C-alpha cells in the first residue's frame, strides 16, 4: 500500500485558489444579514473579502479584505486565549468547559442541560464567563485593556469598537442578560454579571477585517507565534487547546456539517466573518454579511470550502502531514 503522499503547497497555489474561490462565489445568493441586532441588518450584503495568512507572514487577499466589520462571535476566540493565558488550560476546562453544545450560540437550554458549566468559551454563556475571568476582576477598564491588547497582539492591529454596533447590540441583549444571571445562580460567573456582559457586548462590537482575522488564525496555526509581528504571543501548548474548541463548536449546531464538508476548524460571527485555522499551514478568514439559519456566513463558508478543496487539504487527512513550503523554520 502506498504511503500517504505529503503535500507541498506553494504561495502561488494558495493565491490561485483564493482568486478562484472569489470568482466562483462572488455572485452566490442565499442567506440574509443578521436582523436581531439592528446595525447588522443594514450592512451592505454585497461586501465580500477573503484573506489567507501564511506562516511566513505573507498575506494573500481578494475583495473587501480591508473593510471593517463587526467581529461578533469571532471575538470569543481571542478572549478564550486570554483566559487560558491568565489561568492555564486546565483551569479553563474546569471553570468554563470545552464541550460542544449542539445548540444555537445563545442557547439558554444548553446551559440548563449542562447543569452548571457553560460548555465552551466559544458559545455565548462561556464567552460571558470568559470575560468575567479576565484579570483584574472587578476593574472594567483594566479588563477591557487586557481584552483589546490581547487582540492587538494576535492581529498586529489595535481594535476599535464600532460605536453604532455597540449601542445597537446593548439595546437588545436581553437573552444574553438572562445567560449572565443564570451563570450567577450556578456560581459560574467570576465577576459582576452586568460588567461581564458589557465587556462581552463590547468585544462583539469591535471592528475587524479579514486581514486581521487571518493573521490571528495564522498565529494560532503557528503555535502562538504571530508571523507578521514576529512575536510569540502565547504559550505554544495553548494552540491545540483553542483549536480543539474551534473544532468542536465553531459553527454551533452546524459544526459537524461544516467540518465534514470543509475539513478545517473555523469560527463564525453574525457580522459575517469566519476565521479558519489550519495548524502548521495558515490562517484564513472570509467575510460576507448574509447568514444561514445557524448564523454562519453563506459565502464565507463557500469560499473557504472552495479553497480547501482546490488545495486538496483536510485537517483529518493523512496527507496533511505536510511540509508547507511557506512554513518558516524558527527558533523558540
Ligand atoms: N453578539 C452576538 C450575540 O451575542 C454574537 C453572536 C454570534 O456572532 N454568533 O448574540
């Protein structure tokens, strides 16, 4: 029997796949903008961008890759990393969890079924719990600084709140308010519930671009080493932990379907962004506002799937034991 062939992917091949995905998907229809947050309903639905960040820091972009949009639930990824940086992976597993819920991102039922633990920092309950854990407990300003500094380290760019989105979201966060106080009744929120919820809402309202998210994805894919700023942002041991969380719940109740079809762990946000992590190879991000019923961008999914298929990549395939020609050797 032939051994699995190892793949060597060149930057030129990635560039071709990104361009082909853009052309093939740009006119795809289907999905609607999120409407439960009024700001998101009025974002131009035709915006569409893709970026891949290779592990030598090369950025390959097409379309509206520099357009700033609401990060929304993709923000759960950096704050999960921050909580693990501050408390360690073992403590986060105990305090928040790392399980799939199989239910929508804002499910109260998931929290009730789990009895007390929020399941994962990548669903609303766990993300609010993660915000509550951020040090220093009780100091909203300092916590916010820690959240945004961590994102700046992961993306190389200081993130800014889209004030209109923050106002919009703060005015309709009743479901998340219930989650925050239910966590309180379970003893699973580690700071004031309203303070924690506000931090969560604010981080969801940060503006981002596919370029920034792809760099964050590449940093995770690169064992915590940001290939653009050339800095070790977090302990390499945390990279597989956060990637496992993205793998299990990144697309909420559609996570299994997504992995089955795409072969790449990815995290979505209702702003239309998707962040993908291909460990040892690249970070990828795509953005397009119209969403499917689970809140995942229709075109971003199609684009990333196209790229994975065109490059013949799948995280579960033996051939992923590749040496990407773009992978730098580095000392740590
Ligand atoms: N801020 C949004 C919410 O809590 C994020 C949801 C998402 O992007 N899936 O509802």
